[in-house]
């Protein structure tokens, strides 16, 4: 799979862009043909979308089925400021 990502920006991505980037990055990370170096490049792009996706309530509606990807996302979400789970 050949997916091009937009260059890094300091602004918050639009919801549509965040969803598209997250899905493309997740697909690359789950593709067995993706090299480890490419996964390392893609992971920060995936993680950068989490605040927008959390604000949209995506993770209240959908569950990631891949255990490793779910663990990564859960850990990153827990580390974000304002995480409700860490206040319990």
C-alpha cells in the first residue's frame, strides 16, 4: 500500500483529515508488508490524530480490533491532557 501523508503542520487537522490520516496510518501499521522503519515514520502521524478523534467521540463508538494497535491507542489516549480515565 502506497499512502502519502501531508507534511507536518502545527495546526490541528480538520476532522475529515484526521479520520483519513488515522485510517491510512493504521492500515500501514497493520500491513505485514510494511517495513519497521516505515511503521516508525507512520506512528507519530497516527498518534497526532488522536486528540481530534477523541474530541469527535470516535473511540466511544468504535473499538479497534487489533490488540497491538488498540493498546498503542489506549496508551496514547491515556497520556493526553484531559484524559477522563486517569482521573478515576
